[in-house]
């Protein structure tokens, strides 16, 4: 009977890890990736797909009890703290081996002008006094936090057009799908007159071009630092997660 891995996905790393596992052990390993369903047309990984939320830690616990995976891999976004906490609790409750794949954050370089803040609300507080034209790149779930901004022109980057109008007065939506290119980002910032960007320190290669462009143009970046993560076995790359899976499941 094939062994089973459940990947909590939605990131590039999750998709690439699933593909690597399926390509390597397709006949001896069942790989299922769980997607929250927040993106209408995501790039799907190889293997099985589960779509939709779990309904909290109880729902995830029930799912693990029913599916009985040999390993749970949390490869969600670095700021998806709720699901990561649920994963640890549910794995413990069901005695399911568990690891977190957390890509390293971006590191500040000499020419970067980062203003570190701890959360979205602190970022919003900094915008009006610093910017006339601000690019917001924190995602659709945080848009409502920017409604108090009325004196700064906001450009909101999203990966797809939202179903409903944004709750921000006079904001403009910029649609863009990673991976971004540095030169394209520079051209966009110049065209829009961007003088400030708000970003989470997501890490990875897909959106790092926005950081590179801000560095090249001397644009200030309000960087929302990563939240503290719960303690668990953590790896920082796809290869490390692959090797951990091999070892844990005794795959040859």
C-alpha cells in the first residue's frame, strides 16, 4: 500500500515539492496537496488536490484522522500563521509526523531603505506622512486595513481581479502574476510615480523583483516583519523537505 503525504500548499515551494515527490515516487507514494481556494485559477501541482478550508483545527484534525497520512508538510505562506498553528495542533492530536517548509526571508542590502513594522496596522500608520503614491503588495486579505488612507494615492497589486470593488477610496488595482521581472517593475514604478511600497517579507524568487526595483530607484519600503512562528521541525528549502520525506518514510 502506497505511503501518503499531505502538503498544505498554495505556494511555489509547495507545488514544486509535490511535483518532485510525484515525479520521483509516483508509484509508491500518494501525494495530496491541500489548497485553500483563495485563487480562482492556481497553477496546480501533480498528484491529488484537495480544495477549500478545513474549518479550523477541529476540521483539520478530522481530516488527518480520516486520511491517515504518513507525513504532513506545512508549505503555506510564511504569514499564514493560523493554518500553521492548526497544523501543529492537529498533527500532535493525531500522532502525524509533521514538518514546516518555510522559505528564508529576504535580507536587507546596503542600498535598501526599509522601514520595519510589526503588522499591517503599523504599516498603514506610516503611509500618509511618507508618500504621495504608494504601492501596496500585501494581498487581497489585508486591503480593508488601508481604508483610513485618504491623502495618499494607493495602487494595490493583486494577482487577479477581485470580485468586489475595493473598500479604498480612489485606489487603483494593478494586476500582476509572479514571477516579476526587475526591469518591468522599475518601468511600472516610474510610470505610476511610486515613492513608497508596502510589502511583507515573504522571501522567495517569485516577487523579489519588486524589492530589487525599489532598491534600484531608492524607493522606501515599509517592510512588515514576519510573525513569530510556533516551534516545530522546520526546513528552509524544497531539497531539504524532499530529503526529510525520504528519511521519514524510508523511501529509496
